[in-house]
C-alpha cells in the first residue's frame, strides 16, 4: 500500500473516531442539573400558562418546559420574528415614507401618520416598545413590498431554522387562521434574534422619543415590558395579547454571564409566571466552562493499537454539578470502549 495513502486513511479514521467519542460524551451530559434535587425539566414549577419554556440563549438548552410543543397562537410576540427578518434585510438608517397602507392599523399603535418619514430603527422601537401594528406593516412593506410578501420571508426564515410548527400570516400577530407557533420554537426565534446587538439594544430600552411630523412635540414611547424593572437582570423581550391567544410573554434576563429566555403562552398571570420560572432557573443553574476549545478531553482507543487524544472543537458550558457528571460519563464511556 502507498505510504501516503495509508497515512491519509489512518488520519481519516482517527478524526472519525474522535468525532464519535466527543459526540457520545456530549450526549451523556445532562440537559439540566439541579442543586441537590431531582431533575425538574418539566412540571415542577407551577405556572398559569398553557405552555411555557425556559431556554439558555447561547446553547439553546431547554431548562424547563410545559406543553412546549403544543401549537398555539402567539399574538404580538410575532414581532420578534418581524424584527429579526427586518434586521437581516434592511439597514437601520433606511428611510421609510409612511403611506395610507401603513397608518391606522387596528390594535396597538405608534400612531403613524401618512406623509411622515421615519427610519427603520425608529420603526423598530415603535414595533418592540409600543407593539405598534402600524410599525409592523410599515417595516413589512419596506422590506418586501407587501404584508403578504413579508410573511413569506418570515416563513422562509422559520423553515431555514428548522421550525416545523411555526407559521406566520402577518407581521403583527393579529388573529389569522394558521398563524401559530409553539413555546419551544418561539424561544428559538427569540434566541436567534438575541444574537443581533441591535435587537438586544432595542428590546432593552425602557423609553425613547421619536420625531412626530407636524407636531411641536415628539412621540414618547415607553416599553411595555415590565421585566425591565420587575426582574433583576431583566433585559427584554416582548409582550403580546389577543383574545384568541391570551396573555403571552417572551422574557429575557441575564445573570452571571448566563442569558435566559422564557416563553409563556396563554398565561393569565404572565408576569408572575415568567418571574417564577426565571428565579427558579437562575437559582438552580449557573454558567461554568466545562471544556475549552482545543482542550484534550478524552483518549480514543485505536483498532490497530494505541490511543489518540480527542480535543473539543468548541468550548462547552454547564453547571458545576454537570461538570462532575460529564467527567464521570466520559470515564465510563472510555472504560467501556
């Protein structure tokens, strides 16, 4: 056999073996470890919500869930995806001329007037702080030419993310047949939007003023999200309500370097539900580095003899308890290999 070819085959085998062992070790890591209690991923936290989820934003790890995959309407929390699609398809300083299609939309509003001109950034503030349905329509038309065209972009983004139970009919969340998602998938949308610094800045703003053409005063818009003041570390994200969807809230908070995202759908007591979930999860889970990228975390036995060190392709974070369990799981796997 050609020496170079044999060496190449051996290297491929070693890489494959390393990938396999690391995948198995990661699979053995617990999704959540409680401090001295039983695993409570589902059901231990009592909430009024029909469906709920708590997710670590960076990793997408679900820490708590209740009916997380039940398909439900989501009201104005729809606007998280609206903002995400806008941020990916427009510039903040783009100018948008308001026309009759955008003004006078039913429901919550930033009171747009036909004939005025605002930036995409100003409209995003109206979208996320005041939950302006008129801002949603204005942004949709600016990006896609029509509400229907923008809904297609929203659904394309959902498909790109692998969301199987999410469908959008409009950019604002007013009731429409088939306009729906799940708590789990809505949390994933929020986590994706959270990657954008502009999104984080906007949803974390408590109040802002926006020019109002033809008036001698500006629009003063206050964020409807009470988590910014009620919850230590609260930093977002979006409220929602319709009669069909009930009270909905996607919450965000950061403590100790860990960003959590919660979703409660059809939640009569949405503020207390969210705070209860957040406080429980922050009390039970803290962010701690388990493996650093490039760190040797295992040795892979080779079929032709000897061992090959396996390094982590990226850094991994978990809680202090799961660090110990990760180490034990890796030793058990290597002993059985």
